[in-house]
């Protein structure tokens, strides 16, 4: 650990490498020491390194029928297929829900079923099933309803529904309470009574498992004698999209989903995803980070701006004109979203007081745009490293989004708060959740949070940067880049390695496009390499680079391929430390 903090007030912590473990990995798998050291830092058994680097679905795919209610749900769906019953799909409005909807629809439509899709409007109806939508499904004489990426906690809606003629199958992954809704079946690896190892699946992953199980039973019953068997591999681009954007652990099966899905996206097999890339003027080969920074935000922007039905329409469409029109709309909505987000972020930050003893941040405003609250909460969390809740009140009812650090299970806190009568509703994941609250309960909610978090050590809330290795400029070459590519796709549970680049100074520096800072670094041996600090003009990093350009630095950042640079390598600057 470094004694001094960086200019971003972050403690740099160099990860401890088990040299013996790294050597074993290197010798057993014929890998470089550099790559083996990076692999040794991951929580992977040495025996599974080859499987990690080259994921094969036959090695890691468990029997989908290990999930509770899977057999029951499959059998009920086969009845619907055989009797040509009307199918309903109700899904969450985010990327995971939209991707889940698309793959289920693409599978079931092959049986010439009548399928009705309805997505709650984020801004007016909120998350999950509601009475209005259930009544609409009933009026349209839907026999079997799937809820995707939602429904596990919809006790009030389902238990009070008058339309008992509709069988409901929930396919979800959100943490459940100890009481489940009274419906036909619930497939959820995070049910309180589950004991499987699939709890890291996104909803689209659970949906994919359901389709594997359904296809298997249909095959056994001879359904594919006269029709072409659905190719589930062709769905993996959408499975990859939903999985990555829901920020689940990219290990084992999820790693396979994203890895193979990216291969399909690169082949431009998906017309909708290709259209988004093309209309965004992205010319490079898609990477996992593009799922999170390009595709995901644009798809999510639709619901944030009040158009929740657009994403699934895009993802199930085969009409080139429709695909192009919707993808262009998503880009425009995303630009509008950014403007609103920045306005609320600035207002929210003005509320934050510098209280070192506070273990959470709760900020609120009147009539803030509900569609961007989660993004604002994430930005504040990243800046202050404390669980953050952002609430917008309208007529004394607050809608909130919450984000947390790894050590604090936010979903449990929200559920406990609801059970204490402090919240109208709430739920979610360990690090991301949503809630509704009456304004007169706000102070009680704060007191409850203080009580729950009081025993957590303050060191948990310190900003830390965990860095993989020290690298000198002399060590940087194309072989390192080749090794790094073997670790892709990067994401939660397999973060992109961040390095300390040692004892370097600035040779030349300039501002490009009025927002980025381009640097050529050199060391004492005059080895030179390009670095770039994106969007750093008028930031702490940008100011330091420009002001102290004659000083020696240590840089925290990433190694990337740079197609515009002659040597093809650049350092992406994320933080820095001045050397005396």
C-alpha cells in the first residue's frame, strides 16, 4: 500500500501476488509470467484456468431443471404451445428485461403463437407488474403470462388480482422475501428456498436456461419433426447484452454468455445491435465495455425518457426501416438524458455535506426526473464511496434509487426497511435497489439506516484503487496487449487490470477536441509512449497534468490498443501521483 493518497484522494493498493501460484499457472498452461500473475489474482481454482480462458458451454452448463419450478413452468408452456393459447409477456423496462423479452418472444413465435407484450412505463407506473396491465392482459384473453426480470416481490398485485384465469410464470433473479406471491410458478435462482449455484445469473440468463429446458422437453416430445428447432446459440448476443448491462459477475456461465455473445455481435448477426453501433458512428470492433457504455445507455434511455416499449420493439424487429428509426430515436433520447442527469447531479451534489462519520448519503429533491436517479446515485457513489440514495418527491411520495459498495447488501437493507413499515415498497440487488417512501417517513428511514450501518468500520468507505502490477515503460510491448486480450471480456468479477506506470515524465502535452488531454510520456531511458486522459479538461487530473508537466509521475491506468498511434499502444490515465 502506498503511504500517500493520489490526487483523487484515493489510496493505491498494490495487489499481493502469490508468486508460487503464478509460476504453477504459467507452467501448467504454457502462459507468460505476466499473464499468469494476473490470473493468480482472480478467484479461480488453478485447475480451471484453461476453462476460464476458453469457456465451453458443455463444461459449465448445469441441468436447468435444478431450478425450482422449472419443470412445472416448462410443462405449462408446452400445454400453451400445444393448445395455441394466447401468451402475455410483462417485463422490466431495462436492458435485462428487454433482452429477456426478445429471446422469449423469438423462441415462442416459431410456434405461431399469439403473443402480447406490455412493458410498464418507468416514469408513471414504476417497476414490475401492476393492476392496470394485468387487467389489460385479461381483457385480451391471455391464458399464460410471463413476467421477466420482475414479479418475485409483486405480492400485492398478484395476490389481489381478480383475473385468476391467467396462469403466471415469473422468470426473475432479484432477491426474494421469505414469502412468495401466490402464482403458478417462480423460476428464480435467488428465491429464499433455492440452493443452487446460479445466483449470479441475470434475468436474461435465467430466461435462456428456461428456453434450454423447454427446447429439451419439446425435442423429447417430437415437436421438431415438422418445424426447425430453434437455434439458442443465435440468442447469445442478446443474452450477452442483458448479462453485461445488469452488472452481474462475469464468471463461469456468465463469462461464456458474454464471450460468445460478443463473437456474434462482431459478426453483425444482430440487425438491431448493428444499427445502434452504426448510427452511433462506432467503427471499431465491439468490446464488452461497448455493451455497457454504448448499447446499454441508449437502450435504457428510452424508458428513462418515457418510452419503455421501444427497446423490445427494436430487439425483436426484422424490419430494417423500423430498426433504423428506433435506433436513431434511442440516440436522441440518450443525449437528452445526459443533459437532465447533469442538471440533477449538480443539484444533488450541492446537498452533500462533508461529514466523515456519515456512512451513507441520502439526498432528495422535488420533481426530479425519476428516469435518471439511478445514474446520479452511481456517480455520487463513485465519487464518495458511500451507499447513496437519491429520492425525488412528488405530492409527498418519493421515488428513489440506491447504489452501494460491495461490503453492504443494499437489497437486504431496503427489504428490512420495508418490513419495518418505513417504505411503501422496495427491493433489488445487493448493490442496486429502488424504493418508494412517504415524505413523513424520511427522518425515521435515516435513523434506521444509521442504526444498521453504525457498526461498519470507517475504513470500508475510504476510496481505494486496487492495482494489479507495477510496469515500467521499458516493459510495455505488443506481447503484453496480446496477453491482456486473453482475459477479456472484462466486467464485474473480472475487472480490467489496472496498473501503476512508474517513474515517468511528460515529453509533450496538448488538449484535443477541447476536452481530452493527450500526453507523450518518457522515462529515464527515453522510452516514449502515448497516454490520454479522456474528458479531463477542467478536472483535477487535467489541471495537474498541465500544471506539473515538468514533474515525475506515477500513473494509475490501463493499457489499450491505439489504432491511431504508430506503436499501437497507449496508457489510459485514470489517476496520478506526483513524485518528489
